[in-house]
């Protein structure tokens, strides 16, 4: 009989607990996390996987006596869906460049209180007013990179300087292009001196016909295993992000990376605060903390991306400062053009992209 | 002669099917022991990726989340499912077939539809997304599986033992406690194990209803792939796979046999 009572009591407790937890958000301001963690402040961070040095996160938790809940997403569209659905209460998110402008348009972001983030001024000037957020009111650049030509010096003897070098027949079957519509067409548009945001049919037709002549040389359109293909020397030349090029270089010292003279695509992941964030203040403290010179040096050495913090140079290792791949993206940062949301213009890209991929 | 030819052909065919099913998993497992970061080249045997997983606080956090969510939703769905199965099995009522059908329907509904509908429900009722919503969602889809498993066990049980107990003046509770429950136990445990496995493995539904502080292991693996497929992901997937397989094997062993009225298989 006693066992029965215990089971019943347990069940009762469970039901009540579930009801309290479940209805809490609807009726009062308490969230499950604040109930569970009582006094400690909580920062709900929604970001890419493995995007921070764990030590730096731990240091922030210690300094501000808080707990960071670090949840992850795999692409911008997923992030947008979660934020739009509401319900998910994140304090700090990391949208990429074009997603910032989309979210601003949809009124999903809070304005940042710049007086609370004095370290923002440590950021490289060229990245302070990017076209997707011209006033810099909604976002701060966290990581950035550029698409360039990656090549293996063993097989590609002359350093490439132009996108046109990908069309060299000597590299037939050894070319890899990123598996992304805007990347591939943006590259072909740039090759012809157009903007990579072009929606002009004539310009796109030119880009498309160029890509069709390149198609037989292409080994693969690949983003996920592109590094492996270059390390294993299956591919000789192709398009790659500067950050990935830096990783590839670590495993194969014959790898080179250049930003072609026609210019290229630049991207950034940013910090932004979604509308209705519970703990905006702590989120701003976190952003500010991340741009403290010493902290940012430690952080970027870990994640292996460019450090946008100008004041951090003295704290970086020589190895980091001299990394040829990262240096390229710093030196040529003005060569970059941000991708814009081109609205319905994307349908033509999509059609050509599908057609392009059927060519063998 | 003809017969042996046929059996060997059948045997080869079965092997081919098995290879088709298990080769990808085998390769994944193999590369999780590779010293090189690159999936393309085999350079040597190592446990390093497993060790580095254990030192990764994010992975441990995701694992803890997964286990907490699976444990709670398994417990609740098993209790609710067992009660439902008992009711379905013991009583006759109007529209029984319809109600039975409705209970099994969640198994057939595409996961993505279920995930989306749960997300809409939660945001309509402004329940904040997080562990709570994940647990509620997992209970929802585990329930049907528990009911089916327990029900199968109850169907295979003869009523005579329970009737004998009542004849001997056992109260309904005593009958349940000392006769019905122990007899149904293998089915209940099997149901619980299936629920646990489903919860640990679930990606699609969790993807929709996860919120702050509730990244589960499958969600984490998915987000990690963005950074390129590393041996750590292979190691993590291998670990996840083996945990799942062992749970399923246990559930299989405990699964009620066709005609037996005795406990499980042993």
C-alpha cells in the first residue's frame, strides 16, 4: 500500500511541477530558467556551434556571476524561424550580415545601447558601418571573412590574380566551387566587373554562360568537405572562405589564398539583440566584454578567425598575426562587397543554378 | 542441389542488404578512430576524438540535456501509456476502434508536421520554448509507442490468473499489484526503453520546439556539421548509435513473445 502512495504522490508532484513550469510563462514573468537557477542571472545565447573559446565564456560567467546558456543553430534561416515564432527567449543572437538587414526590416532586433558597449570603438573602421546596417545601431561584427581563390602551389604554378584564372584549361577536373547559389554567381558576376548583388538579366546571362563553360572543369560544388578535398590534393584550385583557407593551410602548407583583383564577397557574423530580450543589459555587457583587447585576442586565437579588434594586436601571438590567410582578408577588406537581400531577383539565380548543376 | 544453390543465393542477397544498411555506419565508426582530421585519408588508430569529446563542456551539456529530457519524458509517457493500454485492453466502449486508431495515428503523422504543429501550439499558448516544451513534445510522440508495446503484452496474457486472484478475495488493487503488473512488466519496460531511445534520437520535432538551455545531442551534432565534418562528430555519432542499439536490443529481448504467458524470454 505504501508503494502505491509513493507512486501516486510522485505522479502528483510531477503533474503540479509540469503545470507550474508550463503555465509560468503565460501568467507571470517567471521563466523556467529563472525558477530553476533562482538568484543567478542568465544569459541565453543563440549562436553557431563552437563559436567561442570555452575559457572566455567561463571567465565572463565568473566576472558577472551569471550563467550562459549557449544554444546552437546551423543556418541563418533556422535562426530567423526561431526568432519569428516567438516563444524562444534569447538575449543575444548571431545573425550573418544579410540576415541583420532582414531582421531589422521585420522589426525583430533591439537597438543597441552604444554607451553600454564602449569597446565597440575598438573595431576596425571599415567594419563599423557595413551596408547591411549602415548606422551600426543593431549589430556589431564578430567574425568576418572573404571568399577568395584557394590553390595548391604544387599544381598551380603562377599565383592566380583574377577569377578568370579558374577558367584555365590546365585545371580541368580539379576546380571546386562553393555549393552556394549567390557565391557562385557572385563570383562570375565579379569576374565580369559587375556587382555580386546584380539582378540585371543581361549581366546574369553573361555570368551564367561563363559558368557553363567552366562547368566541365568543375570537380564538385562543395562547401562541407571542401577543406578535405584540398588537403588531400584532390582539388587544385577553387573558391573558399578565408577562415576555411586558414584551417586548410594548417594541414597542407602548399595551400595559397588570394583575393582576386576584381573584388569579392565579404561576409560577417554579428552580435545582435532580439526584440523582447529578457536580459538586454547582460547581453550588452557580454558584447562589451568580448571586445576587451586581451579577451578578444584569447578568443580569436581559439576560434581561428580574423580578430576585428584593432586594440588586440599586441596580445596576439606572432603565429596568428602572420597567418597568411587571415592577413589577406585584413589587407584586402576594402575589396569586399556585402551580399544584399535581392528580393524576387533570387528566382533567376535559382533557375540558373538548378540548370548549371545539371551540366556535367 | 537446386535447393543449396537457392539458399546460398538468398544468403548472399541478405548479406548485400545488410551491407547496404550497415556499411555507412561502419565507415562512420571507423573514421571516428582515425588520427587524421580528414575523412578521406586513414593515418592511424586513436581514441583522441573520444577523449576530446569528454573535455568539451558543450557536448557534456548537450548530453545532460538529452538524458534529463529523455528520462522525464520516458517516465511520464510510460505511466500514461501503461494506464491507457490497460484501459483500452480491459474495457469495451463506444467507437473503440476509432479511439484506438486515433491513439496510434501519431506514429504515422510525419514528424515535421507534428513538430510544426507543436511549435504553433506552444507559441499560441505563449509557453516559453525550452526544456518544458521539449519534454511535452517528447511525451506526445512517445506515448503511442508505449501504448502499442504494453497493449501487445496485455493481449498475450490470459485472464485466468487475474480471475483466480479475484476468486481468492484479492482486491482489485492487489490483483493489479501482484498479478497484472508483474505479468505486464516486460512489456512496460520494453515500452519505456523504446520511448527513451526515441527521445534521445529525436531531431525533427526537437528542432522546432527547442529553446534556451535545451540543445540536445542530435541538435548539437547538426549544428557542428556547419564547421565541417570532423572526427569528433563521427565519435559523437558512434557513441549515440551504440547507446541506441544497446537499448533497442534490451527492448527486443523484453518484447513479449507470441504465446508465452510467462515473463519475457529468460
